[in-house]
C-alpha cells in the first residue's frame, strides 16, 4: 500500500508523461458517468445567494460572496458563481429546457481537449457544461470548466485532471441558489426599474419653470 502511495505521489510531483489519447478517453468516460449522476441532495457551505456541498477531500482557502479558492491534493482551483447566467436562464429564458446529451469532443487546433454536454443539477433540470483544457509550455495544463451557473479554473498536471473534474462536478451539481434574490440584485430589468423610479422621484422635484441650478441652490439654503 505504501509503495502505491509513493508511486502516486511521485507521479504528481514529476508530472510524468501520459498517453494523450488515453487521457482524453478517460476524461470522456468520466463525463459520461458524471453527467446523469444524481446530485447530492444537501449542502454544507452557505453563501448569501447560494449554497453547495463541498467534498471532504477538498479544502476551502479563501472566499468572498461570489468566488472561492479551494485545494484538492495540492492543487488550488477557483470557483466563480455567475449570477448573470441565473438571470438569463431563470428570468429571460425561463421556458428553455435541455435534455440529457452525451459528452461530445470538439475538434480544436488550439486546445488539448474540449468537450460539451449536459448534466443534471440539484433542481432536477439539465444544464449545459463545457470543459476546455490547454497544454502550457511547462507541461502543465490550464483547465476551464463552465457549468452554467458556476465555472472553475485550475492549473495542474495531467494525472490530476480527472480527480479534480470529479470534485468540480460534485460541487456544481449540488448547487442551490435563491433565484428570486439573484434576479432582484443582478437583472438588468431590475436595475432599469430602479433607475426609472429614481428619475420619477427626481422629476417630481423639478420646478415647472426656472433652472436646475436654482433648485439646487434652493435646497442648499
């Protein structure tokens, strides 16, 4: 057992060469398994607008209302909550529904790996995801995983990609958010309504005759 652990640690530290075709195939199989897997039905981390389940092998290092910095197996990764996507899908496109789609590898000359598909969220609806992986000059990889309402970013070694993607999916699929509150705070229509309300109140204070400067001078007296 100790030999296996030492070997795994050595692979992580040296970032050993892996067969690219095998890695891509393993990732696609992982996405197949994760896409329709039932999400965890409870959460362990709470934010003002949303909550989520954090796997026990993932630690949270820093956090603010919309972003968190995590660490898993020595790899730091960032999760960003995207309220604009909530507004788009829950407010402007409320009637849009997706079905289960098998992961599809997209051909790209600039990317090491690019796959798209759908996943079942905690709201029992299907959402779209896209995972893009770019190989960097030092042999590490830049991983970008967009899961509609949250997205993840990490720089890591090849052998670390699959375990991290698994944890990212667990977090994203467990996400629960307050749709009404997000829309109230971030929708353009809500913002424009607020601006129009302020303008209406301002217009009530304008004099029927005279100049704006006279009104300002009158209020300062």
